[in-house]
C-alpha cells in the first residue's frame, strides 16, 4: 500500500439520486484532497447508476467509478463488500470515506477487518496532518459526553461521516470529471445474507432529517396527546417536523422513527425547539448540530438550558400556547 493516493468516497444512491450524505462526504473529501493535493473519486454501486455519476461530479468528485449489476440493486452487504474490497485494492486510495448510514456502518468495519486496517466511525470532523499526511478523525465518545481525535498510521485510512456534520459543496453542473466503469464479477456463492423485505417509513409532511425546524417533546409532555396536538400544530406552522426524546418512544406515545439521539436520528435543523426534555448527553448527540436551540422546561437547572440559545423556564402547558399564538401573529 506504499503508493496509496487520493480519497475514495463510497457513494449511496437514494430514490435514484445522489444521497445527501454522499454529497456531504464528497464536500469533506474535497477539503482533504485539497490539503493533500490529490484526487477525489467516488464509487457508485447499483443496478443502474445513470446520471447520478454526473451529480457526484457536480458535488466535487474528480472521477466517478460505476459498478452496475442487477444483484446490486439494493444494498446487500456480501455483494457490496465484494465491490468495495476490490475498489480498495485496485484503486489503492489513501483514504476511504462512507456515510454513517446503515450501509456505511455495516461496510466500514468489515472492510477494515478484511484489509487489516482500522475504521473510525461516526466522525464529526476530518483533517489532514500536514507533516504525516495522515487523516485526523474526531468523533463523539462516552455516549456523546466528550470528543476524541483518532488517527491510524496504516497507509489506508477508513472513516464514516455523521449525517449533517459536514457541509456539501454547492452543486456545480459545469464541473468537469471523468466517469469510469469499474466492473466486478460477483461471486454468488459468497452472497450469504439477503434482505427479504424493506419497509418504507411512512412520513406525513416534512421528513424529520430534512426539516429546517423541529419541535421535539420529552417525558415532560406527559403522554401522547401533546405530540399530535400542540407540538404538531407548532411544527406545521413552522413547516417543520415533530421529534422526541427516547422516553416518549419507549412509552409508545410516538413511533420510534422520530426518536432523536445516540440511538435515534441525528439531525441538524436551523431551529430546534426542545420542550419538556432535560437535554441528556444521549439526546443532545442527535441534535447538537442544530443552528439555534430554544428550550421550554420547568426546571431551571435542566441541562438543556446549557445547550439552548433561548430558554423559557416554566410549564409548557402555559408557555407553549402563548408561544404558538405569537408565532401565528408573526407569520400572518
Ligand atoms: C445507551 C443509551 C442510549 C440512549 N439513547 C437515547 C437517544 O437516542 N435519545 C434520547 O433522547 N435518549 C436516549 N437515552 C436516554 C437518555 O439517557 C435520557 O434518559 C433521555 O434522553 C431523557 O429523556 P427526557 O429528557 O425526555 O426525560 P427526562 O430526563 O425525564 O426529562 C424530562 C424533563 O421534562 C421537564 N418537564 C416535566 N414536566 C414539564 C412541564 N409540564 N413543562 C416543562 N417541562 C417539564 C422536566 O423538568 C425534565 O427536565 C439513551 C440512554 C442510554 C443509556
């Protein structure tokens, strides 16, 4: 691996388009490639890659490798691993980046094990050490209570990047890049696990991960009703989505799909309104990237007030109706 060069992003295709997380990984990769003065490439895997390759170039890739096969239509770890392992060996990048998604979480450690290197997952920041050319990877540790920076002296470094932690470049349709076929003959005997069914999450309105405003409730909401009434009303006014801390999900007040945090979704909206939740480190690790946090909590000592830009101490049953009324007046 002594001649390993460049950065390879293992891309993802979602609903026939370049997945936002891949644009974010390409944005981070471009920055690293600039520091290294090396090439940024992306590999796209699927049954048909089509114009997604152009989108990856517009998002910063200098070169896009495409691997197409009917067996690669949906993510299957044993099949995708064959492609990614071959790419790591044949293309010999210095750095491989993936999204911290169900695919990246699964592929990165397996790939690292096969190649005898390490993987740093769930990174919030990536940089290059100018002297050694090694990548430094910063990620949360101890349940989000601290951050640690890791590096590896292996000539291939693998990292996954957390969604919304890194900025994509503004897409530039005029960017020039090369699209290169990277055919892989899959060994069917090595594809031992199969996805039997994929259930698409039903979302009414804005998707939590994409919402610019999120109104989240915690245990202090006291039951399921406020989520469908008061919180939903405010979220609708702000053209946003409703989220929750873990207790409302564990108590079945709301579906698990709206849990935010370490074991839930990671979001970074412009506005995060946290109501009746204490702001535990596990919760904050899912929303600390929010641009502005507003908190309503009756306990002045609640941790959420250390995180919030604006805080109101009081019972949400009193504060929230007045808050919503004021917003109605402001946006009319
Ligand atoms: C491994 C692990 C993973 C975890 N993952 C997650 C995760 O992904 N997401 C997550 O959220 N948690 C997670 N947790 C749980 C986490 O530790 C906390 O227990 C949880 O976040 C607390 O939720 P909460 O803030 O809603 O409840 P509490 O901590 O009980 O806080 C409720 C708050 O509501 C306030 N309140 C009560 N009544 C009112 C009222 N009428 N008006 C205004 N305020 C009121 C109280 O003052 C209090 O601050 C995890 C825990 C572990 C161990």
